[in-house]
């Protein structure tokens, strides 16, 4: 008997997630550059998270245009519900940034760098030109790599920044484990064919690689993070 969709996806991710874990560890290492890295992290994650609800809503709309697809209806229901759960999370990041004196425009304005656009933009392409189920691979990685419990307090101690600057990290550490469990149940209930399972896996693997690159660029000098030529 072939493995379940969840078992197959988790097995594939297990091969590549050490790359993401290493990039995360480098980003959060304790040194004098950590406060500036955290500021860059807020900016980057705002640009990622502000796309979450529109992306899920677009994917749900694409599902609703596929009435004969047995995956489409339950996937659309999940995406609509999850979009409501995620609504406003980008505002949490604006509040975190404000707690350290960063103006909202520093997060909301400007052109996102190409590597960040590639992380999120690939999902729009697959939703529009392949199948909206691709988005489940992206969600699986983002919610399966939630901040560790206690990270917010550790970062506050190490950076000397106010506790209220770490609410998004704290809240996602609490919420995302439950979201991952919901997604696992959905993946094993959906009647995915071989091509759809492959698409979910490709999306997830791309997300791991792109997120690791993003974290490494946050860790690097600001000029590397912002360069439009990279």
C-alpha cells in the first residue's frame, strides 16, 4: 500500500528541512547583530504574511471554478476558513515594528526583493496555471516550521528590545501547531491524484529552499538583503 499523502510529504520534507533549520539557527544566533537581523526579519515576514489571505482567497476562487474536480470543494472550504484565521496577522507585524520605533511605511512601501517575490510568487503561478492544491505545500512548510515556544522571550532578552516587539513570534508559536494538525487531516482526506500529490511536494520543497535563502539573506549584510540584482 502506498504511503498516505501526509506521510509521503513529511518524508520528503525530512530530507531537506535540515537546510532550513540551519538557516534559522544562523539568523537567531546570539551576537551583536541580532537586533538588526530581527528588524530585517519583521520587514521580510510582513511582506510574506500580507500575501497570505489574498493568496488563499485567490486559490479558493480558482477551486470554485473547478466544479467537477473532487478536490476543489473541500479545498476551497479549508482555504476560506484558514484565510479568516490568518486575517490581520500582517497587522501584528506592524505593531511589533512600531514597538521598536519602525514606521509602518518601512514595512509596507518599496519593492520586495526578487528572492522574496520568488518565495510567494511561485504559489500564484501554480494556483493560476496548474492547480490550487499547490498552496497546501507552501502552508505545510510555513506552519510546520513555527517559532519554537520560548523564542519570543529569548529574543527579547538577547536583543534588549521590548517584549511587545515579539508578539507575532509568540502568537505563531501558540497557533501554528494546531494549524499543522488541521492541514494533515485535510491532506489525507482529499482524493489527490498522483499529479496533485507531486505538485504539493514540489511546492513544499520550493518553499523550504526559498525560505532558507530568505533567512540567510536576513542574516547577511543589509546590502545583500536589499540588492535588486541578486
